C-alpha cells in the first residue's frame, strides 16, 4: 500500500511520518509500511492484526514506530502489543503534538 497514507487526523504527526519515511529511504531501510498489520522481519509473516503507524526493516531488524500525542497515553499499550507479538522487534514511541 502507498506510504503517503495518513496515520490519523493530526497534520503534524502525518508530516513527521512523511519526513521519517524520506529519511529511512535515504539510509536504506526496506519494507516500509504505514498503518498496516504487523509483520516480522525474517519472512514477512503477519504477527498481529494491530496496525503500527510505521514499520520498516533496517540492518536485519524490524522496527515499529508509534506517533502519539502528549495526552493520548496509548503509547505503552501499543508498545506492549507490538512486543507481545514479536519480542525481537524494536519499538519507537514518538510524542508529536
């Protein structure tokens, strides 16, 4: 699916997401996914029906990024779900107003 899709209603979060995707492409990240079901790095196997805001592979690791607002308090729950599905992944929580 296209990576220029929004992850929510926040213009600043969507702008940050697109800036991050440009950076990730520049450094050679692959398998970039936006707001799609969680996959594992090894074989692209679906790991859950949750939809991390951003996923990508870099240097043999799978990364998931969640963009949160300062008042959402949902970040820890997102992190817990992602790592429960795949303990070998890296999760990045970003607070973007």
